[in-house]
């Protein structure tokens, strides 16, 4: 049988995009799932979401240090993005550099209209940032997005004025920014019912971290003054306990590493310049005063 005949035979079974009556078929979407017996934690694919500060759509990827990386959901021409801001995706992992192609990705923080731009951007990125600002305005006008300052004013979660909503945490020799108060950080593991675990990482019978004031050295961040910032220190805990916090698992699921995750851990690498709006200079109410170094 010739190759041409074989190709013709195969084409008769190809999906034409229409039903027998001539009407169009809906587009097919491939659903990727984690097998029940899979040892892998998460699929290496983008997880969609929205920015808590501006409401625009973002994609979360896993970084080379297993940290979550928040990227703009669309590719951009490499020539329009300064080299320092280029990212690329390889095998589902986000890498902070270009890959030599004419297209690249960019971190959402660089474009977020709710944040200050750390340095001048190209005209292409300025226009994109303005477009995202208009999107934020539409979301606000439609009531589809509430900025963080209004959420706090609404009193949905009463907290002390000096209780950080996004605390800075010392963990495994690095400094991270949490997405929510320490008491509300939730386990990311998958339960046997296929839902996310409801337990918190901060467990009643486990050792707790301690709040301290750490000096932000001006030599490392010349743009910022030397200030003391409130840090939740977990560095004195056992290494296994710190790993449990970094994996964002409750004590029960920490003992079952084969169980898949339902979400990525929420930690962000703390950057004093990008995250300066979350820096707290006072300890939470009722906390003893400890000092440390940044």
C-alpha cells in the first residue's frame, strides 16, 4: 500500500470540525489530570488566576527554585522587553531569561498598574501597562474587583493595625512573603475526596515561629532607608518542620509526601523594593520584642 493511499485512509477518520448535519462542533479542550496513584505533586502547566492588587489575569508557573512565579498570560516580542525582564517557559518551568526566540514572557509585577515601576519601560510595555490599568478600571466599575485597601476597610477580617496581612517570613535561610496572615495559611494537599485540605499549616501541637524586628540593611537596598521590619522567624525550628512550612502542608499530609498537591505553595521570594507596601515596621500586638538582622 502506497504512502498516499495510507494518508488518504487516515484522513477519512480525522475530525472535520462539523457534525453530520453540517453544524459546527464545539472546540475540544484537553484536560490534564493527576492520576490517583501518581507520585507527582502538580502538573507542570500554568495555573490561571487574577492579581490581588489589580484584578487582571495572570499565570502562575513553578520556578527553578520551586517557588511560584507570576507571569503575564501572553507572550511578548523579545525586542520590546528589556533583557532583565525576560522570562521563558521550558517543560512547564519558568526561567528568568530569554531562550533566544523572538518571543518571551514577562513578570506581572513589572506591568501591574497597582505597583510602581522600578525603572523606565519601553513604549510597548508602557502601552500594555496602560491597557491593564483600563482593565482594572472596568473591573472596579463593574464591581468585579475590590482592591486590597477597600477589603481591609470593609472589615471582612478584623485584624490589629500592626498585624501584617502579608507577613514576611524567615524560612530555610531565605526570606519569603506570605499571601495571608500566618494563622490562615492553608495546606495545599489533596484529600481522598479530591478536594483541597482545610487544615492550616500552623498546628496547635507544633512549635511556633517568633516575631522579631530585623534591620533592613541599607547596603543591600540603597533605594530604601535603614528600617526595622517585622519578620515571622521560623529559622529556629527543626529542618523537617521548616520544610513542612515551605511545602505548605499540615502535619498529617507532611507525613504523606506521595499525596498530590491541589495548589502551588503561596510563598513569594521577598523583595524589599517590589514588596515595600507590605513591610510592617511594628510587631503584632502582644508579641515580645526580638531583634535580628536582614
